[in-house]
C-alpha cells in the first residue's frame, strides 16, 4: 500500500508573522508565546509551532497585530561604547537606546561589538535582515583596521586561502597593509562570513592587536560621510534594485515578500516611545547633504531621478 505524501502546513509560522509585522524579533516572539502573550483567533498559544493563514486574527497582549510596514533599510554610523542588542544583562548602553524614537522598531543586520564602530545596517523586516547576514548572499563587509605589532604582508596574503583558529575554520579574508605609524599599522580588510569577532580573532592569531576597527561598507552600502550616531534611510528605489540582484527565490526562502518595499504602513500603537512626528522621518533621515552622499549606489539612484524629473540639486527648472 502506497502512503500518500504528507502535505506541508499552510500559512507562515507565528514567529515569522510577528517579526514581519515589526513588533519583535523571532526569538522575542518565541519568548512572548511562552509567556502567554500571543493569541490566534482568541486562542492563547503555548508553542511557536503554529502556522497562521490569511484571515486569522493575531493579537499580542490583547491588541491586534498592526499591518506590516513596507520593508525599509537604514545606514547608521555606530559609535564605540554601544552594544548591538536590544537588552544587555550588564546594563551597558545599546545601539537601540540611542536611536531617534521617531524611527519604527528596527533590528540590526549582523552586529558590531562594543569597541567596534562604523556602518551598521538597520531594517524593520526580520526576513530581510536574515538574508543580508547570510554569507551565501555574497555581500562583502569592508573594514579599516588599526593594529599594534609587526605586520607580515606575506602572512596577510595567505589569509585569502582561509585560516583555522582554535579549531574554527574562517573563510577567505582579503587584508592589505595601507600604511605604518610606528608600531601601529592601518589595514584594509574584506570578508563575507562576518562571524563574531572574526577580524579581531584572526589578527590576534597573527600576533597583532586590534586597537581600532571601523566598518566602512556592507555590500553595496557605504558609511560615506555619515557622522557618528547619524542615521540615513536607503531610498526605496535603491533598496528594490538591491533586492532584485539578490534573487527572488532566496528572498522567499528567508520570508521576504518580493512586493514588500511597496507595502503601506500604519504602525501606530506599537512604537516603544511616543511618536513626535512621522514614523521614520526626522531631521537626519531627510538630509541630502553629507549623509545622502554616503553611498555610490544611492548617488546613482539620485542622479537617475534628477535626470528623469528635470530637477537640479540647487533648485527647479
């Protein structure tokens, strides 16, 4: 007797639905479910192993889930001294403590540790954050690294073959000596994996101590002229172009809706702090000066819009 194939469950996992709505991360969603805060059609959930189909009503603490905002991405210049986490058990200040309260709820694409600085991408879509973090997406992370010690350029070149440190295999790393300053030296470092403390660990393996680490680019996005603590939103057109390059199948696998950049917001009632203006809009994100010039991709996008509309940067025709 031939067994019938088991049909895949319809809908999306509840944790993914909550994350896509921008109210929490998937891990937070699982904790909320364990605390009895999430219900589907009035049924309080006790396990995250539940799929939700269109038409069902999801509530958190008795409040209906807000409609998902369009997918958005921001560039942020992270200063040193901030932890890239929502809550720190040691009570240290976090990246999210310092963001403008008018921004919607966002999550980081990867992390920068306490003593690292530079470009950190932020998004309101958990599915997008997930795919941009994957090494298979092919986005290169570029750093400027100051090290203390004697730099051997031949050993730096060998990093392109990958290296094993304490039993952990790290993928290819491109490292180039830029200049020396006494016992210090500046390096340019590029990699795709982006494991926790990867640059510091590999440099220590080579007898070098990292005393400054600045991420200057993540994939096509650059820190440019963003000042420390400044945030600038990536234009929707630029984001759509980059998502198209990533590929639809990979976006779907990660839970990213191909039409999501066109989704419309209302997210009222779910902000951590009271809004004092339009969500996601503030003086810094509206700037077209230094922050707006940071990414070459964004410059190209703006140039295209300028030609199309007939407007100039200094006025109107």
